[in-house]
């Protein structure tokens, strides 16, 4: 047909012959073989991902190009992440260590600690936040922190007090307990997890929607009546009546119905704020 009608278009020829146009296409060319990945660059990208697990390929490329001065193409970094499946949405999430079994008994002291956070209304000062750590064997509150803010920093302070009270140091050489907590953002924060690793403490998390697995510390934390007593103590403390004696008995009175014991000497650290906050 092309020899008879040289100027005929491909579409017209296919319509006259009643054949699909795809049958006249030439065979697709073989895919171009890509160069193998640079092993040195792959290892460097791996190290950057460990330090910055939430960075995408653009930020990783910027760190290589402007932070380390490597002359590398953006597409090269993209190709490495695609071949290794290192994109943020493709990276596997490490499962959290869960509580093993429904019944867990702490045979000796300093084998397992439980930590939790509760909120107490303090009148004019708003809400206070109490982070407490209890030994699951002898039920002693080994460390706590009371503050106007409930963050991972306050939970870390309670952890420091517990280690100093039981071991006398933040990095004990003896066997350390397991820290049991719920799945709250405070205990899964990077700062708190780093503190547990630094203090040589292991973490375990309860199964979601099963608060009874952490019932030891939840029973020791002050509830409604204890919160009212706590708020009254703080109001008297602001007026300057009672002073240190009320601070020493603050947590003891709030937790006494559950049989909790406080470390000796006991102390409550109240966070200071500006503009009429707690002092």
C-alpha cells in the first residue's frame, strides 16, 4: 500500500486494510542496561537514613550535596532508594516489645518498674501532671516528677530520680529492671527512648486497649480524691503555710489508700513558671 500510495498516512492505510495500528508497530527496543549502584554512595545513604529516618530523597540529596560536598545527582539518590526500597513509606517499622503473657509477676525488687502519667486539677494554676514510677514487686514509688507540663522531659526526670534512688547512679553495672508503660506519645518519644537506652533500661509496652497490664502503677496514682488533696496542698503551699513538710507528704497522702511507699527522703519537684505560676 505504501508503494502504491506513498503519501498515505498510517491511520488511513490501517483503516483501508481493517487492521489495528499496533500490529504495524516495530518491536520495542531493548531496555537500556543501567549502571550498577555505587556501593560507597549506597552505604553513605544508608547511614544518613539511620540518622534521619523521616527524610526523603530530596533532603538526603541535599545533605550529600551541600552538607558533605559530594557531587551527586538527585536522580542517583532516587534510584538508590527505589532499588533498595528505602523510601519513607516503604521502610519496615520495628515492632515494639510487648508484654509477654497475661499474668506477669515480679519475683524480686528492681526486676520490673511501671511508669504512668496522671493529670491533677490545681485550681488557679490549671492542670498539673504527675509522672510516677513504681516497683512492681514491693510497690514503692521509686521516682516521680510533678510539673505544669506533661512531656517526655518530665518523664525522663522521674526516670533519673528512680535510678539515683535505687542504684545511686544513672548507669548501673548491675542488672537493670524493665520499664513497662502504655503506648502514649510520652513513652514512645525519641527523647524518652534515648534516655532508657542511656540508663541501660529496657522498655516494654502493654497491648493496646488492655490497661490492666499496667494496673500496678494506675492503682497507685492519685485519683479524684487524691487529686483534690493534692490541689489543696498546692494552694496552701503558695500561701506559704506548711512549706517543706507538705511537700514531703504530698505523694504519700495521695497514694496511701493503695499501700504505696515513697523513697526516703521524698521530694516533689514543682515546675516554676513566669507570670503568677507555681513557685
